[in-house]
């Protein structure tokens, strides 16, 4: 069975998330300069958790375990909730503050955030409604458990 488009787009989103979170973690580690403050440690831990979620999503599509469909459904939910969580951690002092955004760039940042939310909601709803995606992941899981009979068995 051919991989449905919604799964390919989820994989692409997970890959982009993996790269961006990896770069953010590296930037936090380099900018800390050996000083382990609470915001730096909190930022690194949150980014490593986000890296783990992206890797888990890519692994689930590649290996198709029994819970692959659930893992793919949880990835857009996590992508939807990660930035509000970061903002709450910044306010509490457990995440490094973001760079200052000049007033002439606020509309662009707001539009980018809006599109990210729309993308996460669209992926979640599309994955939830896609019978092809569910069949692709569940059929592959049952094929791993019960391999198809070969022609020599009949």
C-alpha cells in the first residue's frame, strides 16, 4: 500500500521540527558558555523532549508498531502546545527569554504563529479523518505480527 499524503506531510513536519529543535538546543548550549543556569537547563530539557517526540514520530512511521497511529496523532497536538508551554516557562523563569522582536516585525511573527497553529490543527484533523492513513499504519502492524502466507504454504 502506498503511503498516504497526510503521513508524508507529518513526516516532513517532524523532520523540520527535529532540525529546528536540534539547532535551538545547540544554540542554547553554545550561548550558555559553560554556565548552567536554570533557564538554560530548562530550555535544553524542553528542546531535548521536543527532539524525542520528533524522533518517536519518525520511528513510528518507519517501523509501524501497533501504536503508530496514536503516535502520529499526538505529534500535531504536541506541536500545537509547545510554544504556549515555552511562553509559560519564560514567564516563570525556567526558559531563556526570546530575542527582542522589533515592532515592524510583529505582524510577520504573528502570521507565522497563526499558520503554525492552522498547520497543526489541519494535520490532526486530517490524520483523524483519514481512513487511508489508519489502514496504512494498522495493516502494516498486523502484517508484522501475522506475515502473509507464502505461495509455498498453499
